[in-house]
C-alpha cells in the first residue's frame, strides 16, 4: 500500500490558494530559529508548499532550496523567484551527503506510515552536516483521541491513521507519536527542544522540535 499520498491533497490546495491564506505567512518559530543561524547558511525547506518559509528565508539572505512533491506549490515559488525549487519525495532526497547546514520541515514528515517517516528522517540525517539543525513538527498522540471523536478512522499500521473525512487531508495517512517514539525515530540527533503544543483548533496537538545532527 502506498502511504505517501498527501501531496495529491496539498497540490489541489496550492492550486487554489487565495490571498491572505495562513499558508502564506511564516511561522514565528521559523523566524526565531532563523535568528540563531549563521548568515548565508544553506537551508533545505523540505515540503515547502507555496514557499511561505523558503521565500522569507531567502529574503533574509539565506541560501535556500525548496523541495516538495506537489508541483503546483513549487510553481508558485518559481513565479515569486529567487529560490531554487526541486520536485521530489521526502524519503528520497536528491542531494549529496552533508550538503546542507540546516533543514526545515514544517507540518510535513508525519504524512505517511512509519516506514516513510523513518526513511525521510534518515535522508534528513544524511544530507545534514554534523552540528546542523533540524526544525520541524510531528503529530502528538495527545491529538489522536480528538480526531477519533470527530471522524471514523482506522489504524493502517503502527501509529499511522486514516480518517473518513472527504475533502480534507485526513483521508491520507498521518502518523501520531509519543515523545519516546519521536526521540527513537530521530536517532543520530541530539534533542535541543521538544514541546507538545496545541495549535489554533482545540485538540490540535503537535510536537515542535529542534534537533542537532550528531
């Protein structure tokens, strides 16, 4: 079963994105993280969407590559200009080993089952230079009961769920984990920060994490 399918949903979202969408505004966490990085550092925005972070980071003087599996999102970035775009999947990154100083992946790598996730994290580890940082999010297991209360769902493999919610991305696999499971997934990294944070909707718990490549 192919579980890395969420890009089909997001490609349609990016094709119809409207001015004022939240997906056009950089996250405060990303802005704060960028202030800790060396000027001109090479950053991969993995799952860049329409470029809310990649374009902003490039405007701050960073050397940014925007990667996504959804071509309509990358087309938006190309129209804005100033950022290299790459169409590829998160678990097979077309870059040389140790070729990036930092990697950002906001609300992306939990779209799939554990095999996809482990391969994606392995690729992030491979392309990062030792001492480089990773900033990202994961879905918390604290969120799962809220999803189960709202939608009929089934666990397709360990921690990976799909829900009967037509018209949303929830019909595609999402991976939910505990803190211990998250730290095991990020073997080869030192955890610098880990916070289970509720987003704007009640029950929308996400892990916010900053990792350092060992």
